[in-house]
C-alpha cells in the first residue's frame, strides 16, 4: 500500500522551508503581479483572446496562450533558403520547461540556425494549457515542436507511426511529481472517497494520470488500475494549486509538478501522499520535446539547430542554476522569489538532460492498459537519432 514518500515525510530541502510564504502567494503565470500597468495589459490581452475564441473555430493553435512570448532576434544575414524561415514551439507550465526558457532568453535556436547558414530563422513561442491541444496543433502542422510529459509523447508516437511519425527530439527534465492532499484522512490511495477530487492536467491522458493509474494498480491490483479515474478533474497546474490552497473548492488533492507541489506543501494543511519516484521505483524522465518526422526530413538543418539549442541551454542551466532561476522568474512572469526557485531546481532528485531516463516503465504500462497499441522495443525507437550520440548507456 502506498503511503507517504520513501523517506517518510515529504522531501523538501531546508532552504525551501525557509522561504517566506508571502514569496509564494504572489506566484502567477500569464498575469503579472508586479505593476498595475502590466496587469492591465495582461487583462486586455486575455479579453481579446476570449473575444476572438468563437471566431477561430476548430483551430487548436487558437488555444495557445501568449503567442510569441519573446520575439526572435536577428542574428544572421538574410539569404535565400531551402528550409523554413519560421518555426513554432510550445511549452506548458513549470520549471520542467526551464531549458526552453533559457533557449528563448539567449535566442539559442536563432544562434545555431545562423551558424549553419540558415540566416534569420524566426521562432515563435507558444504556451498551451494541455498536451492534448498542443498535440492536435502539432498533427495539423500548426506547431513544429511540442513539449510536455513523456506520456503524451509516447501516445503521439504510437498514433502517428504510419504517417507523420512523431518522435522525441530530446528529453528535458527528470523530477518527482507529488500527489498532495488537504484531506487529513488521506494518507494513502485507499483513503480516497467519493467526496475527494484529484486535479491533474488532463484526465487519463497526461503523465500525472498514468502515474495515478500505476499507483492504483500497485495498491488495488493490476486489473483495478483505473479505480481512481472517476475522482480526477482536468485542471491546469496554476489553477489547481489555487483551488487546493483555497480550501473552498471541490479539489482535495493535486497530482502536480515543481514548483507548484512545493508551494502547496508550505501550507500546513497540505501533505504529500506519494511521490512519482515511489511509484516508478526511482528517477524517470518527466518532460521532453517532440516533433514530426516529416518536418525533420524537410528541414534537417533547422531540426539540428533546435536540438543543439536544447543541449546548450541545459549546459547553461547546469553551469549557473541561480541565473537559471532568474530566467524562470522572468520567462514565467512569476512572483516567486529567487531563493525559492533556486531551491526547487537544485533538489537532489531533479535533473536536466537530453537523454531520456527509464521511460520504458511508462511504455510497458500504457501497452498493458491499452493506452498505446504497441510498446517500443527500447527508448531509441521513440526518439530521433540526434540524441543517440549523447547517450552514455542504452
């Protein structure tokens, strides 16, 4: 039976405990808390987006938030090109996407594109509320590079093997995901009742949903892996965090990710039920970037430039994590303190790297439950070859 984390109480670094709660209460994504003028501008953009929504029809890209989060900078010389002159990339919420944020901050894709003679490649950055919407945009060709949990990537690989051939470009992060609860009677999965609701990014199809199913299989038996699905609610992490902390929502638990899980645990009414590392038996890749095989074949230099940019961004992150924390605060438009973000990304169980880690644990479970029709033979089957050379082991 699953209970608290492997070490008993929730694992949070001492420096996280010392960060004043007020530094976390101001955290917002998409709506700045810093100045009235900035808030007014954000509200205006939100109003425009909501007004335009009925006009966009079934276009998945219309659900993207903050289209072009940061304009591209001109780095190379204009020249005739055989590959695309503009690409679009999407991310979701949290520090797991910090490599992408550093790529934006340093214009690394533009830099590497210029180095291989592609001239001024324009990069558009989008933020999507869920992996499902992002994947729809990717399949439709409205998006060139998606990023998110490893489960949506495996699902896309399985669904597009015949045609668009979507595969992983690079892993981004490995970090534990916590199931937190405000119900004092819930100390294991067996304690949840019909009165509880568990928030996660997307019911059944997100990495959090599959982790919950894996935990349920371990607790109630493999055939009962979906026993808690009826209690789950689709909700973006920032909204779920707010709902859980308020105590006024139907949400009594949240299967989340950094930094949101640590914010929640600063509240004495919130406790950890389990960590994903308890369920999976150790560290596993959380987030990755993926793309269509058709895009890679048509734009090999552009694809390589993106991959090299990911590698360089992770190198910058590892070299100076305090600066990386500053980048997160700026790119996420966050009110979190620098000390808090730095403490989150320097946790001993948090890693950043392009080589995927233990993703076959997900693939085998998803095949067993019918979420995917075919399990890959190994991780290389679901990633493009560029990452192979950087793998120190199979």
